[in-house]
């Protein structure tokens, strides 16, 4: 490790592409990236490994770096007695998954930074999350320095015992995982239909009637729950179920999204959603903004708008996309960056970053920036107070003292009456002007939060799906173009032409503005494949480019080849080719991101209908059976998969439009796109649109005699009714599938 004259250190992380690793490149800790060099040094010197896993927008990762990894005394202990390895969990989710699983199995809970001590054989023997530098009674946490000294003493005196126990722990964990993974041989049946009702009842009971969302604080957006609820509402309607059930599912989703839209979790000035709310009413968030949240919430907002036509929902969707396009997109290449940090400097010459500094407002500051009457109206509408509006209980470090996090109940009429305005339009115009002035002030006078300028295939896939659904329900061609540019980015920069494999990540070199990669390119994981396949199907339904379906089909075949576990009948998270990954696990439960197995199931279902490929249906049934016991007992932990199962049980419908009259076809397509029918696939055939015929021979019956006359076939598993030619007649036939919101 080199040390500059000004006590400036440089370690190996300076050569890495990940901004999280580069953030630690000047720590006095002699960090290694996850690499063979580090493993071999650990074995050669018989030193245990200290593994620290986090990500660049992680608040407590920053805290631990400042307190411990920048501390020379602690760094010396680490350098003398351990091999220190840093991992970006977004770049290497496979590494994170192994050691987080160990931590959760041995201690429960979870979170980042993840701190794990490993034997030279990469087997864990102790783990935790954030540790203060010394023992801290406030948090009831042991000190990092004391832990390092104690573990070094233990390793020096009984390393053989530690190695044996770590081997035993991994063996037990492996057996527990094997036991939990019920295979087709032990549970040959599909899940029961009651599992769907159980899942709905759970969310209905857990719903917060006052504030929206589920449970109490902290509250997370949980778009996978909305996807399930809206699908259940639509399919319950088709099955002539109770009207109250469908209405309740819609109301839960709509109310939650509207409360979030009006709350502090939504950046009221710059738009886009923060990670989660620390309180019940969506007021004080954890301020980081993640691309995966924006992509998933765009889908939920679009589907909710398709059903309700609620203008606040529609505007929130437009605002979200405007934020992502403005602040997370690379203008030249078209890909989307990962995230923006929660922490930033309040002013340009400040030394200490604070959480939320970029987003919060001091009362007096607002009055200095805005005309007094406008400031009066703004502060009234957004509940700003002279002493700040943040409960001290939500601000343990006094970072938000005297600050206001903007939140509103959306009641413009009360502002009209209080300030004797002409009408609601005038109030809206004043607030719009305030937004513009404050946004410009914020951008010009406050240092922006750090942006993680890493491109992930999986998260870009989620954003494409959000853009595609927004393009459909809002009939906005611009969103289609943004999605097309993003899938082109993936196909150009995150797809290896030689191996025909997706790649996990790429980066931007700001000196050349060119895309670059890590020294050893990391192949895509299961979530990369599942989310990109889903993105291709969703975008096809927006622009009907058959090449997208064919690319999705090819990726699905790769996914089946590299990730399918035929002993457990489910997809594994990695392809098993990296010997440093000591456990090959499957992603089962939905979390901040949807379960890749759940998304893969829906991809199999949809592709099976587009390509008439029975192998997809066979694999889907195996997947359902593999998870049958879990879905029957705890369906609420897997809403993505139970949603797919409900669609499968209800049955799929196909709409085939046979037309060379583009105007007629577009009228029909646009009508379908604005609806929410989760169990429909749409195929448009004309004299030049034939590529699907190479894969789906069923379609030849529809294309033999295409004329200028438009024919529309409404089918169920390709058993079709007689075609109709009139648009109004088609609408009548489609009516039973359409959920009507009242």
C-alpha cells in the first residue's frame, strides 16, 4: 500500500470500476477486490478474511467507512491480521447472497454493510452488519476494534477449531436449504387455488387503512404486492367472483400509491421515489433513490391508471419518468444508472455529508427564495413549519433538525379558501411555479448526491418494463422510444456476442464517454435474464417489434440451459461455474426486487403462448410443483409467483389481429394497450410481419389470405371464436375480460 506525503493512501480498489469500491480506494485499509489474489494470500499467510459487502448509496456503509475504515489504528489491525476484501453487492450479488444467507441463518435479520469473517477456504465463521468503532451502549453493539482483536486472538489460538466449525456450519446450512427445497418427487401436485385467497386475505388484513401500505414503519413500496392485487382484482372479475374483492384490491393499491405520491417518500420538487419511509405516513424517507424502485413503481402506477384513470396516479407516473430520464439516464448511450445517494453536503463548502441534505428545506430559506405570498401558499400546502416538520424520533442523528420534508394531503381547495385565490387552477399554477424556482435553486446551489454510474442489465430491464407499460396506458410514444433505446443499450453493451451471454454490468469512462468493463467480465445472473426477458415481452406489447420476442425466446433458452436445476425443478441464481461461490442458491422470495423465479414463471407462461412451445408449459408446471408447499403455506412471501399461478389457473387469452390496414390495426391495438388485462397476449399479423411463423406454426392459419380487411380473433389457448371485422363488435367480445372500476 502506497502512502502519499499528505497521508493519502491508495489501495487496490483504485483499479476497480465500481464506484462503491472506488469510494474505499483511499482508505488506509489494504483492501482487495473479490479475487483469486486475495484468496491465495489468505491461504499462504494463514490469515482469515474480513469481507465487507455494501453498495455506493448505502448510508450505514458510509458511516462505517468514516468511523472505522478511515481510522488508522483500526486499519493497522485489519492489515496486520486479516485479508480485507470489499464487494459491491450490486456488482456481485452472488457473493452477497451466500454470506447474507449465512448471516440470516445464524443470527436473523440482515442489512448492509454486511461484515463477515471467513476462513481461507471462504467459509464464514462470524458475521454482523454495521459495527461502531468501539463498543456503543446506545446501539447495544460491540465495537469493531474489539471484535477484530478478539477474532484475531481466537484465530491465533484455535484456528483449526474455527475451520472445523465453519465447515460444519456450511454443511448444516446446505442440508437445511436442500430440505427446504421441496422437489417434484416429494410434492407432485400444483399449489391449491386456496393459496391465492390466502395471499389476498393476508394483504387485506395487513393493509393500513389510514395511511396506505402494509404493516407499520418502516414502510417499503412493495410493488410486487400491487401487481398481485391488481391481477387478483382482474381475474376475480373474470371468474365472476365477489365484486367487493376486486374493488378492495384496487382501493388498497390506489390509496397506497396516492399516499406515497403526496408523501415525503416522493421527491415533491425533483420527483422520483426514495427507498422507503421511516414512519407510518410516508413522510420521512430514507433518501436514496434506486432505479429498481422507479421501474417497478412505474408498472404499478401504469396498471393502476389503466384501471382507475385517476389523474394523480397518471401525473405521478409522468413525473417519475421525467426524473429517471433527466437524472439517471446516460444521454448518449441510453442506459440507466443504478441510484442516487441518500447523503450529500448541505452547501458546497461543507465538510460533513448529511442524509437528505439535498432534498429538505428550511422554512426561512423558502421565504428567501420565493415571493412571500407564494411561500405562504407553498408552506401551507406542504406542511412546512418554522422549526421544521420532522419528528425527532425519525431523526436520531439530528440531521433533519429545523428542516422540512415536503408532504401534503393534496387538498388544493383549502389553499384556495385560506388565501382567497380565484380557483384551484390558480393554486396549481402558483405551486407549479414554486416547484420550478425551488428545483432550479436546488440544482444550482446544493451539491448533488453521489450517483452510482453503474449499468446493471437487471435493473435496466425493470425500467424498460415500466416505460413500456407507461407508453401503453398513457399512449405516449416518447416512452416507447426511451424503452427502445434502453433495450438497444443492453443488446449493444450488456450482451456478449461471442458467448451469446448477458453480462451483469458495465460502466462509463468519463474521460472518453465510452462504455467500459471490469477486467473479467461477469456473466449475467438469473435476475438479469428474467428481468430482461420480461422487458422484451413488455416492450413488444408496446411496439410489436417481433425481434424483441425472438430475443426474449433466445435468452429464455439460455436461462434454461445455464440456471435450471433439474433436481429441484427451479432456477438457481448463478450458473455454478465460479468456484469461489460456495453455495448455489435460488432466489425464491420477493423483496426489494421481485423474485427471479416468480418473474421467470410469468415469462414462461407468456412466451409459451407467443411461441406455442409446450416445453415452456412443462417447465412452468415443474416450477409450480417445486414451490407448491411454500405457496400453500406462505403465499404472501412469493406474490410474484402466486400471481403467475393465478393467471395460469384462470387461463390465457390471445388476441390475433390480421390486418394490412395500419390505421385499423393501430386503433384496435391502442384500445387494448390502455386496458389492464393481465391474461392476454396480442399478436399483429400483416403481409410483412411474419417472423413469429418460424416458431409458432399455429399462426399459419391466420396468415394464408391476408387482405386489406381487418379481422380480429379472440382466442383461448388458440381455440378461436369466429373473427370479427368491426371495432365495436370486437369491444363487445372483449368486455367480459375488462375490469370495470367504480
